[in-house]
């Protein structure tokens, strides 16, 4: 199973009495390949839980008026969810997924600094198509 996710937002600095000021933007791509246990398997209908685990990466693009940097790092994934089969090839899927990794400071600023382990959670719902 493979996954691809994208997120973007503003970088804000909080200032007393003034509030927040935008200082740039951040865009993140999360991607992985995983092994899944459970789910509907070959069944066409029903309700079935599943778990998955895998490996992938996170790419962070950070930009403002002074600099632009990109950092890519390895990420491990874990997910839990449930499938609801509607037809032999179509179902609904709900899952909670965590991309676990560290920000690669060497790509971003040129020297290595060990950062904290980060958890990037996603709660998703969508169609599951089998063929």
C-alpha cells in the first residue's frame, strides 16, 4: 500500500500586543510504502479493521523573503483504521496515520543538529478501490 499527503501553511511569529506576523510559508510532502494486515482482503462487503506499518519520507519546503530551503528526511509510519466494503471493487476507508521522523537540519542549514522526534498525525477518510 502507498500513501501521499500534502500540507501547507504560514510561518507566524507571535508578538506581544500586536499578535502574529507572517514571516514565510511552509509546504510539506509526506509519502510512504507500507504493509497492511487485516482489512477486507478478498471480501466484497463488510466491516473490517486493519493496521499498517511502513517507511517513507518527508520533504519540507520553507520560504520567506530572506531564504528558501528544502529538507528531506526518512519517516516511519504506523496506521490503524477500518474498511467498509460496498461492492467487490469499492469501499470506504477511515484511518489514523502517524509519520514519525526527525527534521534533517543538514539539508536545511548545512550542519547537523539532532532534533526531537516528530509525530505528524493525519486522520483521513476516502474511497478504497481494488482491482
